[in-house]
C-alpha cells in the first residue's frame, strides 16, 4: 500500500505565491514519474506538471514560467512552487506518483487526496 499526502495549500491574493508538497510513503521500491493535476469545481482534471526519475520536467502551457516542479527522491517527495498566482489557478491540486512496490512489480499510479488552493482578493 502506498499513500500520498499533500500539504501547503491555502488562500492567497492574486500575484502571491504558494509551495505545495506531496510525500509518498508505504511499500515503495521505486518511483518513476511524480506530478500534479488540478480540478476546479465543475471542470475536468487538468495536467499541471510532471517530473521524471531523471528530473526531466513537463508543464502545462497555462503555468509555464509561473510554476516550478522539483523532487527530493531521498524523501519520496515532490514539490510545486507557484508564483504570480491568478484567480483562475483556484482548484484542488492533486499529486500522483508512478510507483513500483517491488522489483518484480510493474509501475502503478497512486493519487493523493488533494489540497485546496484559492486565489482571490
């Protein structure tokens, strides 16, 4: 069993910054990609950013230049630094990890429970 726990969400004014964290724990042999999605009320879940085991990164066009993803592989933790936040960034932010639980298992995706980010004045 693998668990992901997000933290760092909250309320911020437009133009402000937040840093989200997501820590994986449990039966972890290795983690390949980790990343973030977000979901606003009544909308689909949208990809935000990902980071591979080699620290290669990908970003949605909507956040390029404002969000930065990083990871601490020793702590099985992924971070999302968000600056210049806009009201349209308001959503529940969910992290994911592609985890192998043993050397004999294939990779499967685990999701966190989400953390709310609200950007308003």
